[in-house]
DNA sequence: CTGACTGCAAACGTTTTGCACGGTA
DNA sequence: TACCGTGCAAAACGTTTGCAGTCAG
C-alpha cells in the first residue's frame, strides 16, 4: 500500500484517495475493465465521476504504472504492471488469470527467423479451466 | 478469389462486390483497421457506407471468416482466418506481420502447470524490425 | 422472386474535454 | 501556495440500428 504511494511518486502522480482505491481494486481483482472498476469505486466514493476513472486509467497507463490487457472479444482490462507473464482465459466462465511461462526459446527462434530485435513477448492461452472441465463432465 | 466466393457460401454470406473487395483488401494488407479499410473502399465505391463496413466486418468475424487482432495501444485490426501464427509488431514503424512459431512446448507446459485444457495460444512479439534497426544505427 | 445486403440517418454507448472548485504535496 | 486531480456537463468519437430500396442467388 505505502509501496504504491512511493511508486506513484516516481511517476509524478498524487496519491489521492480515489487513485489509491483504484489501485487496490485492480490489485485485488488482478485485471479489471473500466465499468466494473467504476461500479466498485461508487461503493466507496458515491460521487466519483466516470471521467475521473478514465483520466486516472490513462495517466497510469501512459507512464507504465498500469498495463492494458486486450483479448479478442473481451473488453479491455487493466492490470498493475509487473514482470512478464502470460494470461490464461477460460472460454466457459470467462475467468482471466496470470501464469508464468518459459517463452524465451520461442522468442529467440522468432528473433532469428525474422531479424527483429524482440523486446516483448505477449502470450495468451484460451481454453477451459479445471473447474469448468469438471462441470462439463457432469453433463 | 473464386476461392473466397466458395468460402463465403459456406458461411451463408453473399458475394457482393463490396464484400469481395473488402476481402481482397484485407488479404492484400494482411491486417487492417476499420478506418483504413473504409478509406480504401471509398476509392472503389464512393458511396459506400461506414455502416456497411461494420456490418460486414461483424458478420464475417462472428462466423470465423475473419479474425480480430487486438494489440495494446493499437486500433483493432482484422485478418483472414488462417492456420495459427504469431504476430510481429515493430514499435518504430508500426508494421505488423505474421510469423509462424513453435509454441507447443510452451503451451504444453502451461497446460500441465495450470490444469487448463488449452485450445488456443495467442502470441505477439513487439520489437524493432530489421529496416528500423538499420535506420537507428545511422543516427 | 425472396431474403440478404446496401446506404442513409438517427440512435446509442464509450471516451475525452473544458471548466470551476477542492485537496495533495 | 501551486498544481494536480476531481466532478459535472457537454462534446467528440466509434459503433449499431431501423428502414426503404436494391441486388445476388
């Protein structure tokens, strides 16, 4: 928590209550879309404006404090920026989670093949989570 | 070309001139966003409506003829659906290209680790393309 | 000939902007 | 105290819808 205050300072952003709670909420959920975040915030700040949510998301995303997560057919979500990781999406229940993977061999290969200097590798897996697999068997 | 007519039929879509040209344009460019596509189409069909472009993109995406490509900070683009492949984005010139990679080892690993039944793996590389690397050296 | 598609205009939803006030540093 | 951030309202933007006429199959 105090941690975030310090990090915000590095980014020249003030630690307003609204902003702090946004960060807490994003951390708690892992990934969140604008609407869900707004609804959540209204419980704590009944008069909060959607514009404030957008402004904060934008300022925190521009400087890298937050990261955009775009997945086909889903609303854009946001997460706290952290070490590289892949995303796992369950096609059935829609749950989105993080997972760490070894992507270097693949990346190195792509780099050789293409001549690109690759700086970042984004990976998303789509499938069925364990819980939904169980449910499906029951049918 | 005739090829696409047949494929459209499978999807129960009519081969209108507008739609055929959209497909040609998407094939030619590889990936394209709505606005660029609309501008392109206006050269051929001066009275074409943006609504038509949206309707066609949606109908062709829903049934899998086209695939959405979502990348952080970029407008959504569309490509013809084809065998799995990764995307390479140049951070400098913005060029987006396809590349085939061996992602199975990584996917298998993620599957074991997570217990998910993984059906699809999406991979995007971000970096600097060979041409831009050369340009940069000159500076 | 019939249903699907087109173009147009209006509606709708999402995101951004300008401004006056208030709060953080 | 000086700015940055907030809330509000309006504007801007992107996407969808309804409809009447047209075209592909």
